[in-house]
C-alpha cells in the first residue's frame, strides 16, 4: 500500500498470540535472563506471584501476528522507531490479541512518507497489557 493510500484511523485486527511457557523461558534465558522471568521460586516471592514473560517477548509475539497482516506490503521501506509501554504483566498461557491503528502520517519527500502505527494488545481477560507506537517509512506512489 502506497503512502497516499494510507489514512489516519485505518485499523487492522491482530490474530491471537499464545504465550507458551517453554518459549517464554527460552527467550528469557537468551535475552532477558533475570530471575523474574526464569526462576519460579524467586517469582513466587514477587508481587506477581509467578513468572512473567519478558516484555519484549510479549511485544514480539504480537508484532509477529501483526506482520501476517502485511499492511504496507512491498511499499514498506524500513522501520524508523518503536516505543513500547507495558501496562500489565503477561504470564505463560496468556493469549494476546490486538488492534493496529494508523495514528499519524507525514509526507517526508517525493519518494516516501512516515506512518505512525499504534498497536494495543490485550490479554484474554480484556486487560490492556502493552501499547506500542512504531514509525514506518513507506513508499510514495511513483510520479506518472
């Protein structure tokens, strides 16, 4: 989808992402190896009472499902930035669903524009667990 076809307010639903315990532990051991994510006995003593998923893993699980939508298609040139805010913990077995909305567009030049996409992800109880704001650089329609 070319930049000119993208409108603020456009939304896409994101398919469910299941947080599997073994994948959560593998990710944590590789990328966020702290006891809150890897040591069940330690986690029992925290305010959460059990292991929580690494925040980045929670986001990437939802992001992978968003990418299946392929909103921008071949016109996506690159990502520019992302900002994630975590609102509630995510646990093994949680099912995350979400919605992505175009929240801003700015034409940069004759070749491309910047699209701001806001993703909100919810657990199976309807609790907002994370919000992400990503900026993507998208091709403009070629001059005729």
